[in-house]
C-alpha cells in the first residue's frame, strides 16, 4: 500500500514537472542544481528534501541504498495541435552519499 501511495505521488510530481518545464531548459547541458528528493519512510509518510544533482527529481525509500532520479528529456508534441503537452523523463539510478562537515 505504501508503494502505491509513493507511485501515485511520483506520477503527480512528474506530471507537474513536465508541464512546468520550458523547452529551452531541455536543450541546455546538465548542470548540478537543486533537485527535489522524495523519501518514503517505513511508516508510509513521505518527506521532501533538496539535494544537489544533475536530475530534476529524485525519489527513494528509506531502506534502499539506491536513489531513482529523473531528468527532463525530449518534448512530447500533440499530433492534433502541434503543441508541447509534456516531456519525456529520463531515469537514472544514483547512490547518495551523506555530507560530512
């Protein structure tokens, strides 16, 4: 049930990210920037953090070592109206390393 909630939340966030992104940003080289990280905890709650990454959005479970990240890809164009209706999301797996001061 927890995974269903996280999957639904991720789908909503990806839709929002795709709709609000500009086509110009998709053509620029990947730069390290602040990205949203959604972490699913064992009790079913989700916390939002900010990380430095090349990705636009990342998510993970608290028990997994890897993190799934998505970066905006090519524009999806409506064949009927010839307008951009969203963007492909490119998936990548990364290992996050905690910062030490």
